[in-house]
C-alpha cells in the first residue's frame, strides 16, 4: 500500500516536469533477480509481516471468567455458587488500539520499502564497481602485453648492443608494476563477483549483462530536491510519528473506566438466587505517567522527522551537485586524452627514434594516469547516478 503511494507521487512529479522514461534502467535483470533471491530481504519481509500481525493481538476484550464454588455448611446445608463475568475496556479504546495496529502495519510496510531501496542501491553500486574493475583489468591486460613486447624488443637490442642495461631495467620495473596492478585488480574483480552472487542469494549472476547505468534523464536540481517528498526514510519517520500519536490517544483513553458485566448464581438446598452482575474498573494508578511518556514519544518522533527531512533534502541537492562536478571532470579528462599522443603514436615515435625510451615511458605514464582517472571518474559518475535514481529501483 505504501509502496504504491510512493510511486504514484513519483509519476506525478515526472508528469509535472514532462519527462518520459525513454532510456531503460541498466542492470534491471540483476536487480530483479536480487529482489527475488536475496535472503536478507526475505527475512525482512517475513519479520515485517510477523510484527504487523502481532500488532493486532490484544485488541479484543478479554475472555469470559467462569467461577464456581462449593461451600459445605456446619450442618447439612451446602451452598453452591456460579459466576460468569465479561470485562470490557472503555469502548473507544478498541478503536484507538485498532488505529495503532494499522499505523504499526504501515510502519512495517514502509520499513520493507526502505530496506529494498537501500538494497537496490547497494547492488547497483557493487555492479558499477564490478564494471570498473573489469574495464580496468582489460586495460591492464593490454598494457601488460605492450610491456612484455617492449621488454622482448629491448632485450634483443641489448643482446645486439643497441640498448643498454639501464633501459632494459626500466622496462622490467614497469612490467613488474603492471603485473602487480593486474593481480590486485583481478582479486578485486573476483571479490566483487562473489559479493554480487551473495546479494543474489547465492545464485548465479549473468555478468555479461552488467553495465554502467544510463545517464540521468532529468537534469534539474529542483526535481531531485522534490524527491525528498517520497523518500522512504522520511515516509518511515512520518508513519512512526503517526504511530506515536495513535499510542498517545490510546494512553489517554486508558484513563477512562472499564466495565464488567456478568451472571451470578448462589443456591442452597432450600434457596436459590441468580441475576445480573455489573461493575466498574476505575484506573487510579496503573496508567500513571503513561500519557506523559506518550507525549514525549510524539515530540521525539516529530523532531526526528524534521531532522531526517532536512538531512535528506540537503543530501539530494549535494548529490546532484557532486554529479555535475564529476561530469565536468570527466569532460576535462576526455579533452586531455584527446590532446595526448596515443599509445600507437608513441610506439611509432620510439621505433623511428624520434623519442628516447625515457621520453616514451614518461609520456606513457602521463597517458596511463589520464586514462585511469578518466575511468575512475566514469565509475564515480555512475555511482552518483545510481544514488540519485534510487527511488526508481523500487518500481522494478
């Protein structure tokens, strides 16, 4: 119920900004699979259902009280008694308790939505890191091959007296560095793959279909600031605030008197008495301080809602600004790479003797650094997109 309300509001915002979702969300297959197989999500759903059902316990009146007595007298007279009693709280309490149970159910439902959204962001972020590690490994594989080929060439030149030991050692040092980076990246890739399988409940993942998410469809800080209105974390806090208000109402009504009605019978061998019994239960002490405690609970929940709303609104705007900064950095490094010589041109210049080996390795280092930073900015930008699009993951 709460989930449908959230996405109804998101659709309204999309209409207001006249946005159509023409680009499909990336990694949808993986996200759907995790939603189906994730063991922790299953546990969260079952626990929420258990606590929701448990919230309705104790709302009905207590069961009937049956009493019977057998009292032999000093002579041959025997007295028998029998009583049936039903106790009731003040009638309005049951309605207020039902409101508490329903509010508790809403809180548990939105708690599941909250967990699901955070899980989807975690999966998407892990998938993005996997793509980054995979692309880095592919790049390092090419660099490793180039370094090995260069070492072979200069080793032959050294044997022929056309290169010196210093040049060969520099290439060996570069090769060792690339090999270590390759092994480290390979371990990281395997670890990320294991994490995705674990998030998928231990079931296989189709890694071939994993990619960076599509770029943002909406480029407006106003849009992302308004999304705070449907944030499950804020909604959870508001629902909890409503729950505390309902509990306050119950505590107030518990100060009203309770009732008991019943049937009573007393009889001896010669006489019998029967009739209706009626009584009041006036709560003088058992509810002391309950109302004051409930009032404090309402105040605390309101302050929590205000605090979390402020934090999330600011977070959404800052995430959007961070995304734009990453976008600018990405464009800057792309321009830098365009101005640098490609690896192919550097190789050609080295072969023709236009540059020395030292110059070649230095230029190659500049090129590698720029390429690595470009790939990192692509990864960080994709993570920012995943964070900004987190509400859409609930509608998968």
